[in-house]
C-alpha cells in the first residue's frame, strides 16, 4: 500500500466499521495506489451512476445487495434509473426489468443514498461550492461541476462513488490537484451560437479534439450574448460524451477561466490552438444522424435531464399542436422538476398536445430497444452518441424546434 492512511482509515480497512465500509475502503485504497494519490481527502457530496438495471444487470444488483449495512456519511444522490419509478407501466417497461430496478433503488436507499434519480443533481439541491472536493460519477455532471461551478472531482465510476459515499472521502489525484486543471488546448469559436442545440454540437466537436485534455474556450462573450446555464449543461454533456473531457474553461464565463488564461500564457508552447467553424457543427450533426425524418417514431428530450426553463420552452412550442398518430414525444427530467412544472402549467400544456414527461430515467438508460422504437429524434449530441452505439433504434439529431416539427401534425 502506497497511500498514507490515518489511524481511523486503517481501522475501517481492517473491518472495524463493518463489511461494506471495509470493501469501500479497499476500493479507495486500490484507486489511490493506482493513480499515485498521497492521501484521502473529505468530499462534500457524491453522485452515483450505474443505477439502471440495463447497465448493471444481475451482477450489479447482487453486489449492491451485498453492501447492506453500509451507510452514506455524506450527501449522496443517484443518477437516472432504467424507468420512471412511478409510471414505468405507462412507459411500457417489462415487469421483470421493473422488479429488478426497484430492488436496485431499495438497495441504494438502504445505504442512505438519496433516490433523486437525475443527472442534474445541481438543479435539485446537490449544488457544490467553488473549490469543494466531490466524488461524482455522472460524466455530464462532473464536467458541469468542475467547469461551471469550480468544484473538484474526477470522473468516478459507480463503485468508487459508492465507496466515497460510505467513507466520505476520495483519493487525492487528478482534478483535485490545481496543476491538473490548467488548459492543454485553446479553442477559438468565431461564430455566433444561438441555443442549447448549438452548444451541444460545439461540445461534441471540441470533445473529439480534446479527448481527455482540458480545453480553454476563448472569448465566447464577444457577441454580447449571455450564455445560460442550460447551454452550459448541454455543452458539458457532449464534451464528456465525444471525448472524456471532465473540465473546460470558458473565457468570461467559468470561474477558473482567468487563472487558466494566465497559465496559457506561461505554457503557451505546449498548447495546441484550434478554431471551430459552423461547417464543423453541421458535419457533426450529419455524422450523428442515421435516420430520416419520416422514420421517426419517438422524439425524446431531456439529455441531460430537462430544466424547468426547458420544459417551459417545449410547452410553448407545443401550444395549439398535436402529435402525429405514429409518433410519441417523451421528455425526461427529475421528479422534483416535474412537480414544479406541474404547478407552472407546463405539464398540462405538453400533455394536452400528446407528449409525456417521465421522471427518474432517460432515453439512454431506459430499455428503449425492447420497446419497439425504430428511430428516435433527439436534440442532444450526448444522447445521439450513446443511442448510435446501440445500433437500434436509429437516431436523428436536430434542434428542439425541428424535433417538435417532426413530432407534430402540420
Ligand atoms: Fe443524463 Fe441520461 Fe443524458 S443520464 S446526461 S439524460 S444519457
């Protein structure tokens, strides 16, 4: 063992606090030793991915049930599950899948991990502070927390995030260290972007170039356009999907950007420079679209989970319209946002047009391939990347307005 442990940490490793805490400490020590961490540091919160039965299967379920007796010692929240926990029958989720999914949720709850079941926990109260250390394992949320909020987390896997929840600590390496947060490439974006869809495409293109490096995005504020939280949410998700970007800096927008700009001047010889043009975004869109408009039988929004503002926008676009007979329109969000949207009247407006709003899950982790869909239209490059990897259903990537037009009667 290479990483230094306190007496208490050694006792946990020795089994003094029970089997689950011991297993958790074994995971953290192994991770710390592999990545050269000097010690463990306390975390402010944990976000646990690997919640859907579709992704973790029976082996994952058994492992979670073997951890019974373990208790989260910090705020810990869950990523989306494989179904709406209340409306899974309406979604058409098979009963066998649902039974196992509910056992997974029960196992997490018995460990004190809160079933928020969302990839946007920062919209529901798990909102980290600047400089706070975290152990988060949802790639889009990791990128948002590191970049937009200035918190510090590595891209954890599901098991290491659970381990951090049970111990309250994470090994100190990677993005927890200031020297790993400086940019390695600089991106100029000399075009104006108009909405979250454009930001989603931009993130996809930058992610392909950046891979796991930290990009610095130059003067996006130059057109006097105020970049909103949902655009940064879309950008974070696609950066983390086409590459494995966990942190970006955006001049005039993100909290560490001025520090990053200073370090760019110092390390200029090591920094690659790129420019992204409108044609790059168009090429990305074509590459990720495998279906034609007339094949679409599901339009799915909410990757990452839709915010209240996005639901308001969709409700407005659907006003006075109704869905084509063979097309369904599903929007994925968290239970908390759905409840507030109900109060605002957005749910009523969306459902009046024939749409449905599902909580706790999303188009990627729900077993859509078992539900008979042929082609899905999405406005998220991350969703398109993950759905394309499954091969079926086919995918079309389009703006929110274009997706609504594919779903509704003329
Ligand atoms: Fe969230 Fe599912 Fe997309 S977990 S980021 S909505 S793939």
